[in-house]
């Protein structure tokens, strides 16, 4: 039976114990909108935008001596509709506020939206100050040593908006630590998303992993961590003395040096489990990987304890499928299906890809709390199996969104099951999974992360900058864990840090995306799987074209079978559409929810931006043409509108006309520039983006070709050696691993 190794779970974590951070049971509620200021049911107020060539705009309504800078068409439109409308604030050449009495704002918006001259009409909602308090002590920047003795000073940097961090970086020449400004560009900007929603309890995340341990930040709010199930069918791997049961507790996934080096894979299931390529087959402490991923998804937030989670109030249900060293495909598949609410009788007997090692799951009770989002921070190299494709197809068709880690094999091809695609015979081409790669703080691909065209989007995975053993890791991911090195310690809840228990990996990028998806669904539960993916990609921030590393790293390229890639500049063909932007994604999900309420057509799908070119390299002073004419319209069928722009105020390139289907790109100076094409469906207002990198060579050089542009993050060889010494290196394994 194919097994996905759980020793790394696509996360890298040092295992030395650290003292637990002091905890508190205090929980502070988020300030809510005052109910006594609810919108009036008799005084309607809407925002109206007229179509670009609307006939109503040609009707004059100016009076003598008046100056009109906007439409002001309430009188004309009211006459058409038989309503008494009054003009309000002008917001643009075609946009204004209109008011009416005797009806609700939603009713007025629907009525006006039906007029042929109207592009859209939306309720002019009241908004309230939405202060989302976050008093978790590990969240802020510049953490004091009294809160986190071993750092990281940057706290939960990856949740914040891009900013500049002053970090103590060791000078390789002098050996001295120097205060160095580090541009943190890959943070997901979660706080504006929390201002929209702190998560709906009806949107549950299933976490398929090693199970969980008792931890103050996971159990302080009992409604958040829902009772799950243990799907490990092999009691040896389960390490808890039994097989399937209703206890998803993590018994520890440690492997001793003897287990790791005795016999062979036929006689010893743990042989070579921790063959990291540096220290040989050595002991490996328990990772508490499921506790770590669950904490990023759903640690109690704003409770004056430990860390904040992406999901804030979103519940998490653990489905244990990874145990000692690894986990079987069949257990992983069954756990994912159960988490998504597929009845065990439907799961039935599951076998591996060879048709052996079958397990009957019909005795497992149906999950009473089915997840809408499923987090899978696990994987292994190889080709996606039919078993995964069948299971994921069933889940996708049931509206379940599966988020999977790309893998940590140092820049090789995307792992299974993140590389799973719809079957050729499947007429529904909606992706089966959202595949997530990992970024450094600087937005470049981090060295351990795998990459390839299957990646949907990228998110922070942690990186250290300092390279020597014993030096602090400056930008790790903070997670909850247990202090036990083998079995869990009672009252041993603690956190990863920047020195002894450093958490890095695509395992930790993945729950950031899964948590963001849960927040999107909290504000708009009607979103389809395709819409969620479209929003994530359309609202992703462009990858940077530079790094903090000197010299600047190479551009990421398509992965090879055996040669990995260290830190590299991401492209949209290797690291997905861009860097996760939780704020923009949440805002768009909320906007679309409003649009669906007040426009006649409620099921618009997105247009697709497509950029083609015969060349992506140009000499300074010369020009090439990028073509967007093969972009696809949305379901409205309306011809898309084009807008070309240069990203990040780049000076290496200049553009010609920016609103045609094609654009002329002229090289100005040697370097790489990013060109973004935005296509807009004029009927629905939905926008999709595509980014193309253009390399400019010196005028005397013919240069080569390059495609894409973008971010990523890397661990250089010295850093990887340091990680190996610390027990952190994620080595390639033949059987799979935690992501």
C-alpha cells in the first residue's frame, strides 16, 4: 500500500523541548455592529452605476446656473420605473447615490438593477467601526524575551500586512550580528479579513494529519476543536495500541535510531524513515505535526494566550491519518472523505493503488460536523493515483474545497496529492485541489518548497536567514506543539520558537490558505469551488522580482526529476498566481455576495486573462508585443475590457496603449519587469489577472528567454546543512511525508 511519510508532513520542525508559554483562559469577544443602528426598512438608499453608453446619460437634467459633475439621473430613472427617486452623492462619472421612501434598500437595488441602462445597483450599507482586537502575546512584532525567550522577535509576521522588520542578521565575514532592515512582503494581511468576519461556526475545516494533543490554545474555546476520528488502520503506525477509533489524539510519531536503521523495509516498517542524507539513519523525535497545523487553522484567538490563528473562530475537526513515520493512502483518503461528510457506507472498503492492504470503513460513524474545507499538509513524490482522483472528485462535486501542501523536497516536482488533476473523462474541469507552495519573508520561493504548474497560490512557509547552527531563525512560523520528545507530556502545551523548536515548511503555508478560504466562505457560503480558486488567484499579490539575497537569485524554472531549486524568483507557471492576500480575497468574496443579492443574474463565472507572446526577452531600446486576445469572457458572454499595467512601479520596461487587447512592451534598462493584464467582464464586474515577466537585456546582448515573474523563498546549502544539524532538514523520501 502506498504510504505518505508522516515524519515531515511537509513541515520542518526541530524537536527539542521548550518551556511552555504562560496561558490564560480569558476570552474577549469581538465588538459587534450595534443592533439599534440597523438600516431603515422604509428609507431606501442605493449606489447605482450606469453602463458606459447608457441612453440615460445623454438626457440633460441640468438647470440654469448648475454645474453637474456626475449623472444625477434620479428624476429620469424614477419616471421610467414609476418611483419617486431623489439624487444623492456623486461617486463618479457614471456612479451616484439614489434614495427612495416606502421600500427597503434591497428592494430598490433589485428594481433599479433590472433597468437596461444600469450596470449594477447595490445597497448603500451602513458600516461600523470594526476593531478586531488581537491580544495573543505571540502575535505582535518586536516580541520581548519575557514573552518568547527564544523568539522569534518578528512574532506572527506572516499574518500581517507587508512591512519592514529590523532583524539581527549575522555578518558572514565579521561574525557580528547587525541590525538589518528586512522587507517582509509575503505576509497575508489577515486583519482586514478579520474585520469582515471572524469566522462562521457553520464553516468547518477538516485537518487530515497526525491528530492533536491537549493544548491550552486549542481547548480554551471548546466549540472550536470538534471531536474527530482516528483512521490509522495499522496499530503499529498508529502507535496507540489500536486501529480505527473515535480518538484522534496524537500518540507521537517518533522513530528510534534502532527502528530507523535495523533490518530492511520488508522486515521493519520504520527502516530508513529518517534517512536525512546528512546524519544517516538517526532517531527522530515526535513532531506533533497535527497540533501545529490545527493551531494555524484554529488556535483560540484574542484570548490572551499564545498565538492567533488564521481562522479566528472557525471550528476545526481533526481526522488522524498519519502516525509513526508515515500513513497509508487508504487511511488518508478515508479520513478526507469522512471529514467532508461522505458517509462511511459510501467509503466502504478502500485499498491502495495496487489493490492490496484493504480496509473496510463501513463501521465508522458518519461525521456529524462535515467540513467545507479540508486541509492536507502531507504528501510524497510521484504521480497522483486513481484512488485520490476518485475520492477528490467526489469531494469536489459535493462542494468541498481541498487545500494541499506542495511538498518539501527542495524544489522538485509537486508532490502527491497536491498534483492531482481531474480525470481526462471528467467533464467538470474545476480543479480537485488548491496546491500551495511556500515563500520566504521576501516573497521568493523558499528553498525547501517544491514547485511547478500545478501550484495554485503561494503563502509564507518560514525561513531563517542566519545559516549557522545555534543561530536564531528570524522568520519561522509560530505553531502550538507539545514538549514531549516521544509521547505527549501531560500539561506540556508549548509553542515553536526561533531557536530550538523552529517550524518551517509547506505544511504551514497550507493552513494559511485553508483558513483564508474558510473566512471567504464565512462571508459568502454560496461560493463555488471554482469561484474560490478564481478569487484567490485574481486577488493574489504579484511576486517580487528581487530578493534580500545577494546576488539576486535566479528565476524559478520548471522542475526536473532529480535536480532541485534553492531560493528563486517565482513565476506564475511555477509558484501559482501570486502571494496569498487574505484581505483582498475576503473583500472580494464579500463584494460578490452583495452583487449576487442585487443583480438579476446570480451565477456569473469569471473571465480568464490569458497572455501570449512569441518572446519574453527584449533588448533595451527594442520592443515586443504581448497579446491578450485569447482571454476568455465570463458567463455573461460580454466582451472583456483590457487593462495592461507595469507592476511595482518597475522602470525596466515601458508600455504603449494600455486598454487594447495587445500591448507594446519596450525595454528601458537591463533587468526584469512584470506586466499585468486585467480583463473585466463589463456585465458582472468580475476581474481576472495574469502576470507575464519580461526580461530586458543590454542593447548589445541578444539574451535568452524567460517567462513568468514572481516570488518564492529559499534555503541556501549552508542553511540546509544547519537545518540538518538541528534535525530540521526535510529529506526526500521514497514513501512520502508530512508536508
